[in-house]
C-alpha cells in the first residue's frame, strides 16, 4: 500500500511504501481523551528502543568501569543517556513527520550506490548486535544451568520460532513482552542494589563530571567504551519505523501530538535504561571496587564473585536471570530492525522467519567457532569486538538522521530549530570522534 505525505517536496519520490506495512497504523489512539489515556496509547516503542541501551554488549563496559573506578564513571553513563534521548527524539520525529523510516529516507535521498553501502553497513551493525545477543544469552544459560557455551549458542537459534509466533499476535503483544522483560531486569537489579548497599553520597557525587575522566588514560578508555556502546545504530532505524504503528491523524496537528507523546514515551523509557546501566556500574563498584576485586572485567567473573562478596545466595542467580532477559529482549527488537532495514533500503520483503534465520546464522557461526576453540575468554573478547563494529557503523546512521531532520524541505514545519541543529551536530561530532578514537586504540592494541 502506498501513502502520500504532506512533506514530500524535499524527497526524490512522491510516495513511499508504509514502513512495517503489516502493522502500520495498527494501534488505535483515542481522540479527545485525557493526557494519561493518550500517553498509554503511545507508550511502547520507547521501551522497545530502550532495550538496545541495556543489551549484553553494554554490560561488560559497565562492569569494568564500576570495578576499576568505583562510582566515578556514572557521569559518563548519564551523559551517554542524554545523547541517546536527543538522537531517539530525532529518529521518532523523522518517522512521524515524513512517514518514512530512516532506511527509506536514505534510499530516497542518496544515490543507489551510496544507499547500497549504507544498507550493507546497517546489516553489519545488526549482525554485530545479534552477536552480542547470542553470546549474552549463551553466557546466561551457562551461568543458570551449566550448559556449555556452544550448546547455549545453538539453543538461541530456536527463538526464530518464538518470534514468528509472537509477530502473528499483533504489535501490542510484542510491546508487552518487551516491557515485561524490562521490568524483570529492573526487579533483579533493584534487589542487587539493596543487598550491595552502595554509598549513596558517592553515587550522587559520581553523577558529576570530573577532569580525571579525560586526563586518566585508563579511565578515558572505559569512558569511551561506555559512550561507544550506548547509541545503537539499529535503534535509529527501529524507532523511526515503530512510532508509525500508531493510528494518529496524518495531519500536521496529528503529527505534532504524536511527536509530543512519543517523545515522552522515549524519554521515560531511556531513563529506565539509564537506571539499569547505572545499576550495573553501581553494583560492580559496591561489590568489587571496594572489596579488592578491581580486576573484574567480564560478566562471568562478576557472576561468580557476587554471592561470596555480598554474602547472599540470590545475587548471582538474579544477575544471570537479568542477563538472559536482556538477551531475549534484544532478539525481538533486533529482528524488527533487520526487517525495517531490508525493506526500507531494498524494498525487498522476505518471510520473517527466513530473515531472522539468516541474521542469526551470521551471528551463531563465529560465536560457535570461538566458543569451541577459545571458551569463555574468547567469547568475552568477541563481545567486545561486536561493540567496536557498532562504533564504526554508528556515524553512518547518525549523520543522515541529523541531516534529514535539519532540512526544512524534508521536514516542513517539524524541522529542527536552530539550537537543536547546533546541539545535534555537536553531539554527532563528539560521538564520531570518540568512536574513531576507540576504534583506532583498539586496532593499535591488537596489532
């Protein structure tokens, strides 16, 4: 089905195929209802996006930061989250204002060779994200049930069937499952924080930026890792699409309302993600930094030491449960991102189970080889490598997003204001610079 938009003057095409056509405008929105009822109708996409900010790829940097430097890198987690709030706002605004997701917008604006390269980079980023999901879920299964990593990796392939079943139940069902898993993670870390008894004065102090983050090379490296792993490229494609599942009036007034409530949904959800990331760092600081275990740097070591260090029996189990919930949540959103990218860039639609199977196999094969040959240490290194790949691809999603939302011909009355343009480009330049530095430093260390 094709739909004509009011903001087509700046685009090469006069019409565009609906993003995620099967669920486009499928979630009803009440008209002339109260604030809370309207907000509930728009709530959901923000939580799905927030999943990308608490996936297993973020855990290692948060654990390392807390174990080595206590609460001092909490300010980096907060700043990263503020960057994420800005960029996700731009993403949802692009989708609502133009009726295009970011992949469709890139295809409409750029030449075919450029669009093809952007598509390829987006697919690589999604495969890297899926790699983190596979490894994280396999580690969680190993910690909970003692399953070998190779077996856990193979089990993750079965979620193709689960996702296919869920997609047939409607978009709201997927949103509710994602929300339920997020609140399981919140509950687990709520318990962890209670039993770890962090120094709240030091926690609050850690939220304030300090010069040593820049002057201390070791601290700077971990800080860049936290920043680099925060904004996920696939989330920018995902958010610009799933906000269009709401059946808001496709008028300027309707779009304005949709942007307002979707921004609230996104901002609140990302602060939940901030709490979880901060909780991981605070837990690592309270449990390891002040107990002489500053060398803890990966998920397995953290799980092994939690119970004896904290003196409780459930800490390690709930830590692994939260990790498993995080990995499974990321699976749901990663699949949708893959569908959005493929349909948006190529106008190519294939069956969801086949699309998921292809992406999962790309992640499973290298993870399985490394798990068999190198065991736990190798999979931890592969997890870090997946974040480096994401850092490399990030700028190729952020730059088009900031460029499109700052173009009046494309956005009409919803174009970024002057201060928003300056802020968005400044954040983009900083993220790109830090990610380039992280990539260069990582390659130098390997060489």
